[in-house]
């Protein structure tokens, strides 16, 4: 059986009380969305993954998904689909499974021989065991869902708030996601539901509405997990006692750069032009300090290096303003969930004297990164007329940064 996956992330997150969708919030080594996806990618190989998103959110969703480098290594772009959600969750899932069917058919895969798992993007704590058990049960029984027996005694109420039926707790289950089905049959069920507009709260209900499509296959319930909660409110990000909440991660990065000094070029350090008879020779403006800072940030976040971001052989970066380059890098680092604790930088330069310019340089760097000035420090050293720096033929910079999330 082929495997496909739908991750539902098209909601507005209105109950979180913030401006950022809950799926994009930082969690562990990535985001809520990347954590949810990573569990599936570690469990099995999927022919295609469709993520439902609000209209126009593809960049934000891609950044959130690939915030964890492990996701990028396990899920190539060729198997990733971003699908605009509908007015309801039901319509969003319908859009996604339509896109999945088209995608796998184009790959020569028969949707009738394919399982689709539908998972909430706001359930980042799902375990590989729950996923594996659900896949196995779907392959055996045709449809499956993880569930938990309720802890509290359950009652059915009438329309006036009185107890109508005393339910047997051992016969009940609070179902979770992922929910797994035959892809072709689930698509046919959703086509009928889209025409008839039933008010279904999950895909097992859509499935059970149309036994003429499913052949009467019932949904098998496998053991769920108490840790497989759905994030709804801000406090859910760190569930007490689960051991799976957000953890503080600290990383240190180091960056260095060295540029030849030559006449006819300006000397830029930290985005400030310092009067000098010689300036840096480089493809961009040659700001060695900003280049070292860029590499330190990229190294700590695991996002690459400045050479891969802005290849020197590409003409568009000729004489580029290094402040703009650093801002682009810092935007990506922040979108991956990282915050700056501090920068500590060293400039090795024989002349001119750096001290009169230090505070302006610190202010410039803090402004680009939008952090407080006390999070940035820059000091300068001469090389006592030794080596290329001491001979006033080069400037060298070193930066060490600490990032947290």
C-alpha cells in the first residue's frame, strides 16, 4: 500500500490570542508544524504530503515546516503540496485529498492502493508508535483512528440540559488524529459530503456516512496517547507533566572573515563607513564584520553559511549592502524560532583607530538585528605589525553568538 499524509493547518488560531498561527510557533528544534510532520517522516516514507494552509500562507508554512533541518532532509519539495483550505475543516481536507489523488496518479501510483492519514497540524506530540499502529490497522481493516477511553463518566444530555442516557464508559473513545483511510474511498465520501453538506466534525464521521462507498468497512480504534493533545490555548504549548513541552535550546555559533585592504575602496565595519586610505576588497561592499556576524548566526541556527546564501559568482551581489544581506539572514533565523542572546565580536585591524567608531558600529548592528545595544559588543585589536593584518594589508573579524529558543 502507498502512503500519503494530510496535515491540517488552515485554521485561524483565534483562541491562541496572538497574531501568529499556532502551527508556526517555535517548539523544540523547530515549530509546532515541523514537530507534527517530523513524527510521521520518522515513522514511514510518504509518497506525498499535503498541508492545508490559509490563502497566501505558503511562505510562512514552508518556513515553519522546514524550521527543523531534519524535516528538510526527510521530505523533498517534490513530494510536498501546499493546499489552500476551505471555509471548514471538512472542505480543507476535501481540497487536500483531491490534490493528493492527482499527485499520486501523476506519479503512476493507484489511489485505490493508497492509504491517506489525516492529522491535525496542532498535534505536535503524536508518537511514532501511534502513527505506526494506525497505519497497520488501516491496512488490515480499511480505516483506523487512535482513541482513548474517557477518564470521566460520560452522559448524553437532552435539549434542556438533563441527563438523557447513562453511557457505558468502556464503550466510548475520545478519538485523536491521525485518522487513516483508503485514499480513493475517502475522496468519494468527501465528494458526496461536499454535495450534501453534512455537519461532520472529523473524517471518521464522513467515512461512516457512506457505507455504499466504503463497502461497510468500519473504523478500527487503536490505542491513542494522553500526550497526543491538540494545541488550542497558549498553555497547551507546555503541557504539565507530559515531558513533551517546549524546551529551551541554546546554540553557539562562530563566524570569521578576512578581506584584503586596498586603495580606492571604502572601509565598512558593522554597516558604518570609517574614514580610511584603504578599504576592503570584496564582491559585496566588503563589510567583514557583518559577514562574520552573518556566518555566526547561520552556523548557530544550522541554516547554512553566507557563501551559500549569497554566492560570490552571482552578479546581483556585486557591491551589495551587507546590512541588507544580514537582515535577510536574520529574518530567516528568527522565522526558524531563534532569538539572540548576545554577540561578541573582535575586529583585528592595524589602523585607523576603531575605538572612536565602536559605539556607532554597535548601534548599527543592533538596529539591523532589532535588538538592544547591550546584546552586541565589538572590540578591536592590532596585530603589532605582524602578518597581513599588522602590515595593514588586511582586516580580520571574529564573531561568536548565542541563540536561544
